[in-house]
């Protein structure tokens, strides 16, 4: 664990990753709720899972491209 707290840019990157996680889970939960109330089991769950996965991966690609354009070090630290 580092001795110094993360700077604002690094904290923003962590929050963006947490947002991606929520974007992947929220459609799945909405699909489950739709299945429960509309009786469409299992199609709401399947649609929510696919939408969450595609949306989350797309957001990760956008974040990765933004990191590449900024010229920062790759995820996981400096290159060997």
C-alpha cells in the first residue's frame, strides 16, 4: 500500500472504473426486475446481461483510448 494518497487524476481513474462496474451490473438488475413484474423470464435477464456487458466493454475501450492519447503509463505501472 502506498504511503501517499492518490492524486486527483488517479482518483478519477479509479472512480471511472467503479462506474464501469456499475454500468455492467445495473442493466442486469433492471432485467431481473422486468422479468419479475412482466413475467418475461429469462429474457429480461439475458437482455440486461448483454446490454451491460457491451456497454461496460465499450466504456473500458473509451477509457483506454483516452489514457493512450494522454500519453500516460499503461495500466499496472511503468513498462519493464
